């Protein structure tokens, strides 16, 4: 397993382009199962999660070709050529929980689906009960066999219904994606209450609408979906990744750097940029720019780093996927910050690793108190999940000395060539291969 070796203390200066969003691309790719017409997807990032989705779709009868556009960016040409398969196997699902987003599209179009039940993961239990409840409300018959969700639609076509998709921690993003996608081909009208409002849902809805779906209300907690007979092909560009953008913003702040970010989805980052402002990191849009999801902005400190309270919430609240990165930043800010995790209350595996770098952290249940220290020091640390790993990389960039982040395959799931991109703006991050085990 590869590791990153980071020499801390370099200020990041320069320009980075924010890539297409992983969490938008994954349900969008699954949505392709809703049609047998050709689909072109642009700005899909080159990540291991995306490669796993390509593999999964391949097993489900979807042909995917990869080209590059005139600016060298990836273009996926996708078409379903065989609709007989319906099994998303454990081997793939266990590597990527987002595989569950093929469930709704397959049920809607093929009338049946067998998807391995995703297990728990490093950030918590992550059940899919709400996905199943929503699909059952549309008429799917669902059972559990040998660890697989086995679902079928009596009569072959789902039926619109009014469904409530709220849970103990609010709405569900992939649950909304699943039920919304399925409802596009249902007979009659579906109303989803307590729908996730995340920008990734808006992106999926806008692609499905361009394919002929009739979805209203995307971005609000109530979606109305009028079912249609079939969907056509589409040419769609994935929105930029708000979590990657927020991670780069924290990188500029923690290294006292000066980064210009292109293709930055500022409109989706209000909670993060408002918090950055309170911490002492300014995010200044440059130029007028027509599209608030694709702006250019300059990120640098506006003064000494200060403490700030953070509570993660569903969008438009502060995103859980930026909690670890902001924790790293607050570790070197003046004063005490209280961070409360309301989406995944166990998502604190980075706490013990940051402590190994000299951070002063005190976790009680779903809350961590960060007491700013003057500086962190390099250490060997272990990546545990994607965003925790990103937090450790940020801490390493700011730390005195050398930090080795082991198990960076977690980072490769969600950040494309992170070491090269950080190095291109002055950071020192090297990927190293694991040392071979001693013989004998
Ligand atoms: N939940 C249930 N039952 C369900 C579904 C969710 O109780 O059936 C709970 C979860 O346990 C959690 C809350 O609802 O407490 C919200 O989970 P959600 O379903 O929204 O998470 P998700 O859709 O599985 C996506 C992202 C995550 C991101 C969360 C929250 C993708 C592929 N994943 O997961 O991204 O943290 O929304 O915003 O879109 C990441 O990129 O690192 C990542 C983990």
C-alpha cells in the first residue's frame, strides 16, 4: 500500500483547477442504467471509486469508452448494450458503498436487482434502510438473501407514491438519488419529502431532466417526479467537486499560502467559506463569472488563524466531508474550537492520528474540542478513511519535519493525483511504494 511522505513547512502558492465531483459522478454514472441510448459524461474525475463504478457497470451490461476532449479532460462515452444482468456483487460493493446507487435505476428499468448489502465502514454503520423504504413505497418487493438485497417489481413497472426519506440524522443523499432515479420511469407521480438538498442531487436531477425526466424541486426538501415512459441519451458535464475545493482552501489556510482555484463551486460552499472567514482565511471571487458553481477565487489568510465552532449538517449546512480538514486547520489556530459531527457521529478516526502529530484534541462522543497549538510536528500516521486522510495530509503540510501518511489508497478514492497537484503549487508530497517485507 502506497504512502505519502510530506515535508512540512512549504507555503502553497499558485493555481489549481477543481476537478469534477466524485459524489456527483457516481450516482450519475448509475443513472445511465435508466436508458439504452448513448450518454456522454464530461469531467468525470480519474479516481479508484470511479474505476470501480466502471467495473460494476461493465458487469451490468454497460459499455464504457474513455476519450479526452480538446482540453485534455476525460470524456466517458457510455451505453447500455445488454440489460439481462442484475447482480452487483459483494466483491465490488465492499470496495465502494456508492455501488448501492445502481439499485433504483436497475429496478426502474429492468424490474429486478440484486445488490450486495454494503457493510459498515470506517466512518460508521451507514445503513440503507431508508433507500429500501423508499423503493418499497414505489412498489418494489425487497428481501435479504445471503447478504444481498434482492428486489423485484411485480408487474415490471414501479408506481409513483408520496415518500418520506428522513432519518435520525436528517436526509440521505444516495437514498434520495436512488428513489429519485427510480421514480423517473414509474407510472404516475412521486413526491419525495425530506429529500437531500445536496448539489450532487441537483446535478443528477439536471442530467435526468435533460434525458427527458420530469423532476421538479431539486435542491429543496420536496421533489416532485412525474414518471415518463423512457429516457433518452444525454451529454452532461459533472459539477466541480466542492469537497476537493474546500480541501484546497484549507491547504492554503494551513500553509499560510496563496492559492487561486479555477472551476470552484463557490455557490455550494457557503457554510465552508463563511467558517473560513471566521477562522481568518479569505476566499475572494475573482472576476464576475456567470456560473456561481464554476468561479475563480483566491484563497489566503486574512490574519492569524482563530478558533471557530463547527457543526456538520445536511446541505446547505457545514459538510461532514470537510470536518477532518477543518479540524486539521483548527489544530494550529488560536483558542478552543468545538466540532460536532451530526451526520456520522463516529467519524473521528483522524483525532488519534492528529494527536500523534502534537494536536491537542479532546473527543467526547460526537463532539471534539480542539485547543490550538503553535505548531504540529511530523509523525508516521495512518489514513483510515478518505476525508480523514485528507485532514492528515493538510496537517503534514503544516507540520515541522516529515510526516508519512500510510494507506493512501483511501485518498486515491477521492482525490486525483493529490501529491502531484500539491507539489505543483510548492508543497512537498512524495508517493512511496511500501518497503518489501524481509525475506526469511
Ligand atoms: N442513513 C440511514 N439510513 C439510510 C441512509 C442513511 O440511517 O438508509 C443515515 C446515515 O447513517 C447518516 C445519514 O443518514 O447518518 C446521512 O447519510 P447519507 O445517506 O446522506 O450518506 P451517503 O449518501 O451514503 C453521501 C456521500 C458521503 C457523504 C454523505 C453525507 C457519496 C458517494 N457519498 O453518502 O461522502 O459523507 O453523503 O453528505 O455521495 C465521502 O465522499 O468521503 C463520503 C463519505
